[in-house]
C-alpha cells in the first residue's frame, strides 16, 4: 500500500497531511495531483536541488505493509 505524505522540511519531518492517493493529498494541501507526482519524482533524483526548504514542506510517497 502506498501513502502520500506532506511533512515539514526540517530534520524532524513531522507529518502535516497523510493521504491514500496523490489526488487526495492534493485536495488537502491545495496542489494538483500532477504537481505532487512531479515533485516526488524530482526529489528522488540525487542531483535534484529540490529539497523542500523553500516551500517549508516536503512531499513523500512511502510503501506500507498491509497487516
């Protein structure tokens, strides 16, 4: 199962919003689904300068085991 999260851009990465889909997260934080997926894809690239500090938050996609 995949979860999409918006977390603070500091070392603690405290959750601001958690959703089951990029579209749902987008409705919670006021972003389009495509923008969220693009942000996550660019942030995975080690050469990317996209770290979230300018925005004050980071967007993450995480895998969670269904138990």
